């Protein structure tokens, strides 16, 4: 964060700690759902964040739905719920106040909710751990979970 003409400007990617404290990878939700997603995780300590500022300037909290691009498939976007914002203690991202990655749970939006003229959001048992620097996240407006 920095001041620009007496206004507080938040940098994209900056995250706010949830103050739970340091823990082993296996004690995180990412470690439980995707135990092989972080190389050499057993030699590191981790902490989590309660929110992160997205590339479009929106504040995103754990539990919020986002639209993101799949970094492995060019042009493919999907809806997901932010489940965990993870920092590796003493990583470059940690020193910068950024997350090392975001745990996402994919959602299916193909089932219509006729009465609302919107899609239902059905969570899937599909998890992704994406590095923040390659992830384009944005919050859809408005978001409703049926």
C-alpha cells in the first residue's frame, strides 16, 4: 500500500493476514486437498490470509466467488470459490505482502435458476492451486449462490 496524493492506494496482489499463525503444509486446506501442489512443502512453514486485492482492484475474501483464467489452457475461464490464500513463510511473495498461491474450488454454472434468471452455482469436487502472478482473478457482479 502507498499514499498517492493523500489517497491510500492498494497494490494488486497485496494480502491481509488472517492472524492464525504459522503451520505445516499438512495443516492447511491446500495441503489437505492438494498435498503435492507445493514443491518441498514439508521443509517450509505456511500462513494464510483472509483477503487479497485482485488485479482489477477488487478486494477478494476467502469464500468469495471469482472468475479466473486457467493458466494451463489459453482462453479458458471458469467460476470458482476462493478457499484459501496461502503464503510460504520467508518466500519472496511473503516479504512483498503477496500470496504465493490461491486455492480454488471450481463451480458449475450450467444449471439455470429460472426464478432468478441466473445460473445456480454448484460447487464441484475439483480443486486448483494457482500462483497469484499467473492468475487473473475478478469478482463477478453480482454473485449469488443458490
